[in-house]
C-alpha cells in the first residue's frame, strides 16, 4: 500500500514521511527490536534528526510540532520497528520543558532530547490512583532555602532503566487553600532516594516497565518545571501529545499488521484463486484499512489543533484520536492474524506478538472507558456518575 497523505501534509511533511519510511524499512527486523538493536535504531534516528523534529531549532530540534513527530512514530511502526520512547521523551518531556522550562532547563535537557543522547521518562501513574490524577499521592514539600523533598510511588513507568531523568508528577500544597495541586519535577535517575524496580510484562517490547520509589528525594529549587501555580496547565500540555503519539503508535502497528495480511492474501492459494479474492477475507481487510484511515484523520486534526495552540480543542480531539486508533489497531491485528490462520501465530510472520501489543493502545495512557467518560461529559454535556 502507498504511504498515506492527509489534507494538512505540506511538501516538507510528505518528504519527512518518505524519508522515515525508507529509513525504517532498512532497519525492520521482522521481530521486536530488542537490546542493542533498539538502542542502535534510536541513536541513528537521533543523528538524522527524527527524534527531535518537534523541538525548537535553537536547541537542536527540527522546529516542527507534534504533527511531524507523529509522522515519525507512525512510519517507524508501519515498518515494524516502533520506538515507544518517542511518546515519552521528546513528545511529553521535551514538549513540557520547551513550553514551560527555564532557560537553564532548556539548555540542559533539550539538545540531548533532540538528538537522542538523553532520554527522559515520565512518571504519573500510581498504584492507587489509576486514571484518577486527583488521587496522586506523590508529594513535594518545600525545604528551607527553596529546595524540594519528594516522596511517593509510581508504576508502569516506561524506560526508566535507560532514562537519564524522570519528569515526575507530584503535588504541592497551595498556601492559600491548603489543597494539593499538581507540579512537575525533573528527577535525575541517580538522585539519592530514587529507586526503580522492573515490572515483568507479557509484552514483547524493547522498552520495559518499572515501579518507582521516591523516598525523601531531595531536589534543588530549579528541579521544578514552570510555574508552581500552573501545574495543571503544564500537565495537560504533556498529556495531549501523549494521546496523539499513542494514536500514531497504534496506527503504525495496525498498518504493519494489515500490510502483512494483504501480502499474504494476495499470494496464499489453496483453491483456484488466492484467498484474497474471497470477500470473506477481502472485506474485513478493507474495513480495517478504512478504520485506520479514519483514525489517522482524527489524529491529524488533534496534532494540528495542538500545534496551533488550541489546548482545549486538542484535548477533545487527542482523546478521540487515541480511542479511534486503539480500536482500529486491535481490529486490524486481529483480522491480520485470522487471515494468516496458523501462520498468524508463528514467529516467522511476527503477528502473534501484536495481539498483546495492540491492547496497549486501548489501555494506556488512559483507558477507552475513561475517554468515553470524557466525551460524554465534556463534549455531550451529560452528567457525571463519579
């Protein structure tokens, strides 16, 4: 199938898509990128400027936006070699620091995030909070002299073992109201009191999941990103790109699976004609393609709104895009495996592992049910049940 284009694709974006696609196909292993293979791919993508296309040019980035970064991740995924840390390091952490960081924070972190020599993880999810960010219990207490002390736990934090630092979501006390408000802190991995523990997952991916423990982690005053009183704005400045990039991750996976199935259906011959000539095979694959294309249009809208500075509009569209892409990817993978029959579960074709991976886009970073809650409340104006 040809590379997709959207109504907002400029000549530069078309060229970027073609370049990343060509680069990714040269690295596609036909199986998950693991160990040094993923690190090699990350380093090379960084040297070519793909990892930082959304970051400011003055700090070594490409000067583009989430639209460009989503193209990179989608094309890597479509070739079978997605880099999940793209969602976290440049999309969430890089965006937040670029928008709200101090001059010192930008100079310290953005050049490395742009060329891939530095990676940063993102710590928000907690064992007892789940999708309810208002229940986050990681707290930050200001010390005399202006420093901070962090205490708390985080779970399902991607790539901590490789990250140089973690952008941690904590809560500080509002002196005026006494209520806790969200704030973002950069915590270097080697900081005293910071520890991480691997969470075994039944998921074939180069990036591993971890639990974080913050036990009286002392940070300097400049570890705080942005304004202490604007934490919620800064938090959602990172969460909207996370949803858009998760959609890109899902679309790439769905396209990869669909391409495998279409190639197989064209050539697999049991009776007179290849199996792709039968509508029972052809129609579900066509439907999967349509649903992936529809999801891409919503992702493109979300990225456009975000890059234009419409955070409210981007929030709605990013949730819808993540929902649509997650559903489309699950269906595309399922149909691809079914098209190949027994071969769909063999290591040779590399589709069986995607059955689990596709579920990630339905579950993370927010469940499909919470997105439906968001749309029913925020878009349709229906009352809350919680």
